[in-house]
C-alpha cells in the first residue's frame, strides 16, 4: 500500500512538472540580461520588464484590450444576469434549446467562430473594427457569465423571493433587493472569468482586428514574428500573475457564495 502511494505521488509530481515546467522556463528566461531569449540565462536583469512600458504598441493594445473587455463585459452582464435568472427560476418549453444557444459559443471551435464573425460582422455588415471587437467579445463572454451566475443561483432559496413578494414587494423590486445581493459573489466571479477570457483571447481577436487596431495578445504574436528578445517572456510572466490573482479571487468569491447559502 505504501509503495502504491509513493508511485501515485511520483506520478502526480511528474504531471505537475509537465504542466508547470514551461511556465517556470518562461519565468526564468524573462530575466535574461542579453538581447536574445536564452535558457538558462547568462545574466539576470529586469530591463525587459522595463521595456514593456517603453514600447508604445504594448501600451496602446493593452488599453484596447481593457476597453473591449470591460465594455463587452458590461453588455454580457446586462444580457446574462436576466438570462441566468430565467433559466434557473422558471421551467418553460424550449428551455434546453435556449440554454444550448447561450452556451454554444464555448462549444464551437474558436477559429470557426472567429471566421463566422469575420464573414458577417466585417465583410457583410462592414461594421467598424471596434464595434466588431465589442460584439465578438460580448458573445464569447456571455456563456461564462450565464454559467457562473446560474451556478450561484442554484444555491439560492427562491422561497425568500416569494416571501418578499407576499409582503408586498414588486417582482422587479424583489429581484434587485433580494436576489442580486444574495448572488453578488457569483456575479463578481463571473465578471472576472469573462474578463480573463476576453482579455487573453486570440482566435476571435485575430479575425476582428485590423489596420491600426489590435489587442495585446495579437500584438504579442506580431512582436514575436519580428523580435527574439525576452520582452514577450516578461509580459507572459505579468499576465500569469494577473491571471493567478483573478482565479484566486474567483475561488474565494465562489467559496463565499457557497457557504453563505448554507
């Protein structure tokens, strides 16, 4: 039994090495002091982290990614919160079809979805680049908003809502004063997950960007095509830390949402 446990521990360790090894290598190479990406680095320096903030294209595309993600997140919330509430609260004909429709953007391969957006949003309707990015990112964020909020609503006791209505509260007033405060942790978690999905998206953005307008992930790909310095490794490390922080907050918020319902 002890040998079996040791074998399982060794296997688990090797899996972690396989998954985290590339991230560790990227983190170490980001401190290379030379002009070429090397592993192991010959000398250590923070100059490539400084270079991130000196390259204008990174700052511009970072602002674009933030703007598109926040704007799309807002619209996805306006659509996703009522949709998640309706799917969790009511049983109606065609509910499974509606649910499948909202979830479909994460089931369809990203390159297929991106080409579809290009075909209709850009080619046929000829919308501006920012409008196309806004619509595309809203669509890919919507499933995450709905799924996470629906999960939070699954722990909500709707008898509380019925009690409020029996005491004279309107349906709309009950929704804003009873339902939303009880699922606010789930809403914040949904916003964070959707934001990360939009901010780091490549397969949709590569079809929707155009001359003079790009997002940070697309600009990183373009930079790698022309330069081989550790700047991209430095950006990747910063993005990893930001993603880890967001996911830690999501885990805390979802845990808080679960235990407050018990």
